[in-house]
């Protein structure tokens, strides 16, 4: 029996529409092979939405997203909108989308594809085989804790304050996402905190430790964040799934991403308690190459694979797409950003065609 899914597409700005078009073709092909039907609905977000409606996330776009099973976002922003006041900036739309859909968990894989080992700034023996998933808490911690602000003290000196705070419930819900993610991977979860110094981290460690009882098939370990940063560049292969708070996750997920050396290859997922997740590449809208058929569509295509795996529970379809990406890289196809000597240069469309061929 055919399974149907409603998917909202947010192509956004810059290279967004190009990489999205290619990705939709890839999804349709996989869908027809596995009896999955994708009903795509396109909506405005980012600079294009500002131009058309004056706001980066129009209310009907958010409503369309809410009504769907998953949201596939490309990238937003560009020079044209950089000077607008903050509330009208494309990035404000992204924060509003996260808030509007209650997306508290951010999943960012850092996988070194064997064909691209040389793109990493670290030695081959250190990065070969790295396959890490960073699960970052996205809506709590020091970015949102109260009190926050710059206050004047009695002596007239200014004092900047941000508060790192987590409640039991906030730790538990991100913890459950992380344990479930580890279950779908190699079954190892490392929780990163600063429990030797921060009370909020002590609570974090206590709650994550307590949750482990419900996930007997996952091996849990803990690291302090300073040590985790060191271990990530010393011997990244020791990690499978990492779970951490908003601030530590912001930093560690970028560090982990850089192990791969290629921004055009990295997907991400943002998930809520229920309702649709948002799946998008880590890179931006690359206005410098927009409209020139130069963009690498693989991060977007791999975001669609993440959507199938984590948003729509279709691991077979996700595996198929990931295998096709591997195959075209094996065949030597490269867009400009990952080009190397002896490889076959292709544009965005050409890379898409190669993926379609690999799937066939
Ligand atoms: P960027 O990621 O757009 O580009 C950085 C560099 O990487 C550029 O040289 C670009 O050409 C290249 N690049 C990025 N993606 C690529 C791809 N798929 N294929 C080939 N090359 C690629 O970052 P930036 O230049 O700092 O930002 C450009 C715009 O994107 C800004 O308006 C920024 O605010 C926005 N942005 C949006 C998101 C998002 O939508 N989530 C994230 C980051 C930046």
C-alpha cells in the first residue's frame, strides 16, 4: 500500500531553489521505487518572503508547516536583506520557525565520507571512519535563561548577565531524543557537561544518568566539555552520539562539522516533541554562487535522507539516498567546493542527474 506524506518545502534564497529542485527529483525517484508518495507544498520564507509580504516567516507559511509531516528547508538570507532591522531579517524567520514548531532538539551529523578524507584539515588516520551525531538542546540553557541583560551596579559599573538554567523536563526531553538517536546508530551516547563546576550541569548529569535505565541497549558515558573539545580533535572516532546543552552544543557541533572539511556536505535536523521537524543543510544561501549551477546539492539531498530517517521513519529510503551519494562520490563526481585532482567536475544539476542515475 502506498504511504503518503505531506512535506512543506521552503526553498528560500540564493542557491536554495537550485538545490531544492534537485532534491525533490531525488525524493520522487526514491518514492516511486518504495511506494512512498510525497505531496510537496512550497511556501515562502526568508528574503523572498520579505520581498513578497514584508515578513521573513508569514503566518500562512508557519501554518502550512504545522499541517505537514515534515519541513524541508534550503537556506535563507543574502546581501540584499543584510541591512534591514533585526525583526525583518531572514534569520529572524528561522528563529520564529523553531519557536513556532517547538523544535528543541538539533541533530547534526559529522560523517567523514571515505572519498573526501583529504578535505579534512586533520590527518587521514585521525578522521577516516568518523561518524558522529551531535544532539544539541536548542531552546533552553544560557541563550534563553533569566535573568539576562546588562545592568548597572551600585558603583555605576556595568554588569552583563546571562543565566544557564535547565529544568528536569527540558533535560529529560532532549535526553530521550538523544537515547533514541543512539539506538538508531551504534548505541553509544556521550553526554557532555561541566558538572565539576556548574550546578546546572550537575542536574543535567543526574537526569541523563537516570534516563539510562529506560535504554538498556545504549551505553552511556559522560565528559566535561573541555575534555570533549580535546577528544573531538584528538581521536574523534571514539564518539558515536553526543548529547549536550545549547551553548556547548553550538560550539562542539561546529567543531565536529569542521572535521569533515566540506560545508556543502552537511545536513541537519531540528525536532520537537511531536509535530513536524525541520531538515536543512548546515550551509547558508551562498549568494556568491547563486543562479550559476555551481552549488553542491548533496547537503540538501542528505537533509532529505535525514528527514526520511528521523522525521518520517523511513530508514530504507534514507539508506538508499545515502548509498547513492556514496556511489556518485566513488564514481568521481565533484562540485567545485569538493573538487580534487583527477575527479569529474559537475554543477548542481549534473550532480543531481548522477544521483538519479545511481538510484536507478
Ligand atoms: P554560506 O554557507 O552561505 O557560504 C559560505 C561559503 O561556502 C561561500 O563561499 C559559499 O559559496 C560556500 N558554500 C556554501 N554552501 C555551498 C554549497 N552547497 N555548495 C557550494 N558552495 C557552498 O555562508 P555565508 O556566506 O556566511 O552566508 C551567506 C548568507 O547565508 C547570509 O545571508 C547568511 O545570513 C545566510 N545563512 C543562512 C543560513 C541558513 O539558512 N540556515 C545559515 C548560514 C548563513
